[in-house]
């Protein structure tokens, strides 16, 4: 008798920096969602696929939920709630050392409005290695008083503590049905977009303050060569001339270092030699261009400036 298979979508929601991307990468076992110390780095709903026994869990890594100010922010928040609404199971991630923050309260208040009733919503208290056990129990009680979570997990996405238990529970909650993807596929984002995200991560780590949110990366050309290598041409769009100078750096040193780091990571991910060519272009209004949003997997709405 063949074993019943399960498959479904799991949305990870929470404030920016709660650890959603780190958890996704830990579950999937590969780096497909960019992880930096900066908030708002996950722009698109990156899907990662994890196997747990006979179940296939498709993770929707949503942009962090925060109070939006600009058009890009609003598109990101809309994508986050949309991803959660469409998922079979939702996991709210909070940071153990920060507890029930104003941002977490605001998310809990919106859950009732944004998500269909009866959808299983679990709580994952992340970064448990930063606090004492006694305060964890108090936080779990406080959170469950604020919202009736289906289950509460204590985890460290970075160290891996408790992640297997969460994965097994999620697998058991998914509906019965055939798998959506081949067993060895770990992400359904086009490789062009994953490569662009990897370069954007290197930019975010190298540059600081506001600039990372004023730029985007697109893969313009992708050519698989007969010798097994791949040539990738990417454009870094910035909003101002001054930003272009910052990205290029003195005598082009910054862009060179970013290119080397991105090339190494993309090569490792693809398991082949990559020739990466980066160009920086100034587009003052890229934050208001529908094409840039669709490239990031976000929805552009007119009149949403």
C-alpha cells in the first residue's frame, strides 16, 4: 500500500528581522532567502520547498509586516498578508528577547481581519538562546492570552533548536494530496530572481543606512555556455546620481568587491562557474515603475503613491 502524501503552503509572518528568512533557509537546507541585519530585505514572497517524511511543505517567506510609508512598503505589506491568506498554515514568528512588541500586537490585531477563520496559526518564539527559560514560559502565556494559537514552539532558527519539531507539526497539518514539485526542487523562484536577490544581499551588507532600500537588482541576461559555465548580466538600479557613486566606490572598489562576493555565492548555489557582470544605472523613479515591482514579484497599484 502506498503511503498517503501531503502537500501545502506555509506562510511565515512577523515583524521585520524576526528571523523568517533564517528559518526558511534552515527548513529548506539551502540559502534561498536573503538574510541580513537590515530590516525589510525580503521583498518578494520567496517560496522554499522542504520535505518532511511523506509531506512536502512549500514555504511562503513574506516580507516583514510593518507600518508602510511608501508605495514599495505598501506593496510589500500587501504581499505579506496575501501570502498568509492563501496559505494552509500560518506561523507567526516573534523574537524571544523582544517579547510582545507593539508591532507584534498590531499583527495579532490584524490577523482576524486579514486571515480566514479556522486557519491553523502557530506561534514560533525565535532566538530562545538569548533569554532564560523562565521568561520564555511567561512570554508564551502572554502571547496565547493575546491570541489562541494552535500550537507554540520555542526555536532558534539560527542554531536549529526546535526547528525539526516545528517542521513535523507543519507536515501533519497539511492537506492530503500529491506533491507540487519534484522532490529535489528547493525553490520555485526563477533562478534569475534568486541570483538578483543574492547580489542585492551583498549590496545591503556592504552599504549602510537608507541606500539599500533605494536600490533594486535585476538580472538582464542569462546565458548558459557550452563549457558548462554561465554568464549573468545584472543591472543595479539606484534612485540618484550620488547613490551610483556610493555603489561604485572609490575607483570602482565597492562594486568590484560586491561582484566578487555575489559571483562566489551564485556559483556555489548553481554548482558551476559563473561570470557576473554588474552595471549601475540611475532611474530616479524606479520606486514608481510597475516593471520593477513585477520583477520583484510584487503587485503595483495605481494611485498608491
